[in-house]
């Protein structure tokens, strides 16, 4: 299958492209390199530099390549930034998604995978969080993803677009070739590893008085390769109808557990400093991925926190300056 991957130069997109090509698919990457890296694009993928707000550039991609499916990762993704710039998130994320959908449908594409988010669930009533949980977006970023999910639902009903919305929790880890390199970096595991590399003085713990065993927040971390495989399984299942899945490990790990495991794996000191809680941080967020396990047979191959951090550490050792190497 020939697949268009928007944001294929980003962290998750690059690993998904790698896994698609390993599975025999052809890939066209569309990216503006706002957050992505040219060095993160698989050498067998065709790269088109462009912006989703440019309908003519998108149209040219569909006219030049016989695209059979779209995987949509390109997005503004920082929750905190979205609270400061709501129009940028609700406006651009949704408008750009609509541009992509209109061009895809105009060129006969009827398979679409949306990179969605666990930020749809700001205050879940039950943990682990299932697909039945009430959707209460936690930010304008989460709202933008929910709006795209609703649009996809209507396009399924009215125009026959088959879609999967994959709501991930905390993607982490790395493949052999592709890893996590953001600027600014906001994710815990790469921040902890930057301390181990000597690129940061310490790791900040935002609150140690939560109602959890060690007082720090608990989150669900999913290996990025397992996440990529879920995308491929969802794509293969679209002929049987649209679907929505929560994607996580099903296990929760606290901030202190992440730091301790990183110390053991790296063998290096990782100083920590406890600061105040961040507004809006819930104590525990864990996904239930039972639905995708039962319906598609998805099974994480790297479920342990040790395997996730080990893969990330090996990538950072090979690429201490990220993709600047």
C-alpha cells in the first residue's frame, strides 16, 4: 500500500514510517520540519516539504502519488502552549486536518489514521481509562483532537471514509535508528536521560505529595515501536469498519520509578529536585488497551519500563546531540 504520513519526520511519525517500510509499504512523508528532523526520515521514504495550510501543495502530493491511505501525525502538540495559544491549536490543528481530509477524499482515499491523545480525558472517573470514558478535553490541544475525531465520525457516515482514532498515552523509547529529540523537550524520560548525559543539572519532580505509593504522579508509558505496530494493525482493519482505541501499556509507573530505573540502566547519577505541583496534573493516568488487544490481537512486545528506558538510553548514547549529529 502507498501511504501518506504527515509529520513523518517527527518522533512517533518517523518510527511508524520505519515500521511501514519494514512491512513492505511505500511511504510519502509530508512535513514542514517545524518539530521534525530531516535526518529522522527513512531513506526509502519519499519526502515532500510543505505545510498543511497549503491546499495546492497537498493537492500536488495526491496528484503525483496514488495514495491509498493517510496517517496524520502533523500537529501542534504541547498542552501547556495550547493554554497560552488556543487559536493556534484549535484553529490550525483543525483547519489543517480539514485541508488534508478534503484533498484525501477528493482523490479517492478512504482510509485515514488519526494520531489522537489521552488529553481527551482530563478527569477520568475510572482507572484504567477505557474508550467508554466520558470525553472532557484537558486543553485546547485535546479539544482540537476531539473535534477531528468528531469530523471523522461524520465523514464516515456521510462519505464512507474509514478511520481509526488512536489515543495514546505516553509514547517513549526508541527504535535502533529513530528516537525522541524535541526542542523544547517536555517529556519525562528524555529529560531524565539528558541529566544522565550531563546536559541538564537535575530532573524536576513536580510535587511529591500525591495520593500514590511514593507521592509522585503515575503515568502509562508505551514503547514507540509497540505504538507503531498498533497503527499498522488498525490500518489493516479499516476494511472492517472505523474504530477508536486507547493505547497504553496498561501499567502505571511513578516519576520516581522512572528516575530510579534510569539510574540503574545508565549507571550515572541523576540528581532530582522537588518543586511544586503543576496545575492540572492528575495523580494517576493509566490506559486500558483491552479493546485493541481483543479486536486486533495487539500485544506490546516491550511492556517493561526497563526495556523502554534501555532503548531510549541506547539511542541517546549513539546520538547525544539528537539529530544534530
